C-alpha cells in the first residue's frame, strides 16, 4: 500500500488568506485526488490531480478557488484561496494504485483547516 | 449519477457482539466496486473491505464480511466479535470500473462499542 503524508496536519487561518496543502506519496501513482470533509459530513471529491495536465474539477468546485498542482507522480498541492469560515473542513489527499482489478484508493491523514 | 445512502447515522453494539451496517446505492452500471472505509477519531481513512460487483461471492476479511445483494443494490457490512477498536465512522463507497475513478461516499454511520 502507498504511504501518504500531508502538510500541514492542521492550521488556523484568517478569512481572506490562502493556504497550500501538500501531499507526498512514497511511490509513483497514476491518479491523485483531493477530497473535502466538512464538519460531521461525508467526503466529497474536489478534483482529480492529473500529472502533466490541468486538474479535473467536480461540479461546485472551481480552479480559482482550489488551484491544484501535480508536478510529478509523487506530489501534489491543493490551495484553498480567499478563505471564508465555510472552508473550514478536513482536506484529504488520496491516491489510486494498481491495475483495474486492484485499483485501491489510499488516503492521507488529512489536513484540518479552521478559518476564523 | 451514482448515489450511496447509509440510513443509520449511529449504531451501537456490545463488545463481542455482532453488528450490521446498512448501505444502499443507485447506479445504472453493471460492473463497479463497492467499499467500506473506517475513519477513527484520528481521521485516517482505512479500507475495511472491497467487493467487485461481478463477483457473486461475498467478500470477507477476518471479522468483517459483507452481504452484497446486486439486484437490490444493497451492500451491508457485518462486524463479528466487535472490539473497542472498531469504534469509528464507517463509510460505504462506490466506484466505477471504467472512466472516472472517484469514490462516491455515503453519509457515514458512527459505530459505538459498549464495553
């Protein structure tokens, strides 16, 4: 299984500022994903980070608000821009590994963001 | 669009007893994957068990097993001999085999283990 680390593990930010979350994987992976988990809620996919091309965003999420980088097959960043208290959530990085038959997704430990 | 529904926001069980968590889903696809993930207070998402829709046999992983009813689009998780460490949020999830690889999650069930 892939080992995934995220930085920072948590942060408290002021509204109007931006925060960049880093996701590092210990092996090369094809697909990386960013999920949001609002307080007491389930996980919702923000976007799929594609290496060498633009990220693919889900409905309700836009690049200006959540710009994503994927410079190589082991690293990705998610920026939460112009933050408001509604952005307070846990942000999780996830990777897919293996062929179609064993294409499991593994999750990082998450970044807990609080916006004041 | 695919949807996943967990109708039990909370469940509790006595230690060493058996508990079943419910999950239903909606899809027009014939082949797909279904998963149960566990999220303890540490918030680390842990894969508990996986089921391929084309397999009729129910998946089993030690004390964890599923009851997969494809026609009914039902995918319940049974935890036998419940342990204190099983206390967590449990999420049911769906993923297509072809195309987009994203996971679609249910709302989650909070499981409490009573000693």
